[in-house]
């Protein structure tokens, strides 16, 4: 099993992706911002310091990293995806009020969940829906 690295270039290399200035910057942003950003949010954050960076480069890079297992893509479809880097498996809480996505511990599972007959499960995603601590305290 591949282990996560806190160095963007090393982490990309570990997952079979050749580091470039853009890829390293995109992964570095994810590593330092635990907000589960969208591709557009990452683009807007990096573009002022990288004027040649394009939205399509950010989008394509994020999906390449997700497909290689270097990061996680959160969401049902590519259009509304958010991206996450973490050095450990975890679940997420999606706040129904403010929309925040917060990392939380995974539940203990005695066995892997079954899939349809003949299927092979690569990963499991756990997302709780409710109120984040801030919104819950406003109730």
C-alpha cells in the first residue's frame, strides 16, 4: 500500500505522476487547505501567483491525481466534486446548513460492505449529513 507523504513532489512521484510546477502547487494547496475545495476554488487561489495556470490544467490535474490515488475526489459527479488530501483514511460530515465539509473519524467496520454479486470494491466513502459544530451550537 502506498503511504502518503507531506512533500507534494514525493507524493506525486509515489503515485506515478511526474511532478511539475503546476501539479506541485495544486497538491501543495490541497495539503495546506483542509477545506475540501473545488477545482475552481483552487484555480482562483493559485492563479494570481501563476498567471499561466488555466482552469483546465487544475481540473485535469486534480482528476489525474484522484485516478492515481494521490488524493480523493468527493462527490457523485465530476461537475460538483471537491478534492481532499489526507495522510489517513477518514469520513466526512457535510453540514446541511452552511455546506461545510469536515473530516471526522471513520466508523469501525467488522467486515467490508458487500457489493453486488461479482463486483470488486476498491474503496468505500462515508459521508455523514447533519449540522457542523458551529451550526449545531446556533440551534
